């Protein structure tokens, strides 16, 4: 019996250093960062900058894999099924981790259960922009006009279930008005019809619309972030205008499959935090608010966002098979 116990003790002592050594060596092979959208967009840019920064920091490759389709669900389901060993990262975002779970009947993945949040990277607000011919110069005047003509003002967005769609619906609620949603295939189509007067206003990503507001093609009335956007520093936030607590942002962060060792999650949090804290990264975010923080704070943020937009989804009654 004593010989058996002694053998077990020796085995444990030998195993613990081996595990510690393996974790200390992380990463010792290429890491894959799955981006749930096509190359070229803002989310993809975030992913590639993080991959580049980690590659330089680790002296080991981090490879971006774009998996577009089903609003990001295909990529999320694929990433969640990978081994929880730190060698698969997922670019978590507003669509896959907050909105889609509230509107898809069969998403193929449960983001709140299947992923472990690592770090919140960046938040980007929407902007409320109107056609130049609309006789309003402020949010107050817009609300007054909407109340005089309920159901006659349309807001265009890049599609059903987008943050612009949800933001407009939330604004209807808090302002007590009825703006009618008109979904498009993308921002360029919204811009064309907004300038032409087919729709009167939009709620959409500030990075896409700031150049048009600056050039005078449209009039920006407010941004939906907690603080003013550096892209449009003269445009007030809705909170400044009396809509306390109104915040609507799209986010991007890093998550890993649930069950990933906490030591690896902590390593990723620290190293990605260092990457996004660089001046180069902040400049490339084009006005987005670089956040950072702990895995726990990111988890709370996702839960709060899911709760907020879940209420809006139920009000809209939007479901996707």
C-alpha cells in the first residue's frame, strides 16, 4: 500500500511541472483567430491588427481565418467546437454574441455558454444623421417633427437586426415617437436614398458616416456613445441632450471556447491588452473607443448588452429561422 501511495505521489510531482512547463510555453504552435465576417470590414481590421500584434509579441504566428455567413453564426458555431486549449480565438461582437441569440431560433451555438470572454477591445457608436433638406437642426426639432407627423419619417439602416435597426427602435421608445424602419442591403444604399430623400434619417456606424457628415452630404445630429466621438467632436451625445443612459455601440472583443484553462485566458488578456494599448492600434481604430479590462468586466458587458437588446428584439418581434 505504501509503495502504491509513494508511486502516485511521484507521478503527481512529475506531472505538475510538466503541465506548468506546457502552459509557460504557450503558444508553441500557430494560433487561429476566427473572424465571423468577410475580409475588409471594420471587424476584420480589428482582428488583423490583434493578430499582427500578438504575432510580433509572441514570435509565433497568429493566423486570421474569415468565416462569413448566417450573420456570423457559422463562424461562432465552428469556433465554439474547437479544442479549449487557447489555440482558437474568436472575434466576439455585437451580432454574434448579443443580437443573434435574441433573434435566431436555431443559431447553432449558445454564445453565453460556449465562449469564455477574454477582453473587450473596442466600442464604436452609431450616429443619428438626417437628410439636409429635412427642416430640423437638432434632435429636439426632429422629435417635435416626428410627434407632429407620426409614422411619416423613415430611418434607413443596413438591414433588419442590425444595431442601427435596434438603435432606432430604442430611440422610438425613449423619445415617444414613431419612426418607420426601412432595411437596406448595406450602408452605401442607405446613403444614396438618404441623400435623395427616400428616407429622412439613419442610425448607423459613425466610422462610415463621419466623412459624409464632414463633407456636408448629410447632417449629423447626435452620436449614441457615452462620450463624443473624436470623428465628430462638435456633435453632441444623446445623453448630453437629456436621454440619460442612452448608449448604443457595436463592440468587438476576443473570446475563447469554454473550458480554456484560466492561466491561458489570463495570458491572452494581458498580451492582447498590451497590443490594443499601443498608439498605432488606437489610431487604426478610426475613432472607436479602445476599452480593454478584465475577462469578468467583458462578461458583464455582454450580459448587460444582451439584456438591453433582448427587450428591443422582443418588441420588434423579429425572429430568424
